[in-house]
């Protein structure tokens, strides 16, 4: 059973910095990862699911505030990122959604949506 929690973003006052790392829940030690491959752009509101040795990450909101629709895979054993392109019809770009894995299948659920608030008329 996997006992590590993965993180990849450091938020400061006005910036988002990619600092990939993990926290080992058994030893309670933080460590920085030396990732290789096609590393995804900084984002928030993305979703991830784990299948065997691969963590799949989909969507999120980029630094420009726009939703993303890319799919990446991070292989834990070699700390390499892979990106998927031109695989046929894909879900629309989104953030605030969830992903879950069952066996070797990954399911994406939901999407973000907001109503524009209107000022109260008095």
C-alpha cells in the first residue's frame, strides 16, 4: 500500500512555484522529488488518481485563471512525467472536479461552475 502523499505547488503572496515532493506518512519525513519528463504547468483545482505505480492528473486552473484540459501521468518509481496528446475525444477543460480509480480504470467526476453574483438591489 502506498504510504506517500504527493504535492507539487508552493504558494506565496503573488506567485505559484512548482516544487514537487512527497510526505512519507510512516516516517513523517518530507522530501523533494527530482522529476524529469514533460512537467505540467503550475495549476490549482486539478484532480488526481493513482493506478499501480502511476498518478494521473487532469485539468485544473492555470496561472491565467483559465481551466486546463490536459492529462498527465507521473510514474512514481522513476519520477518521470508523461503527457497524453491526440488520443481522440477528451473531456472539456475544467477545475474543481474529482478523479477516482477502480482497478485499472480512472473516472473523472464533475466540473467547476460558478454563478456570477449580482449586487443586491435596495
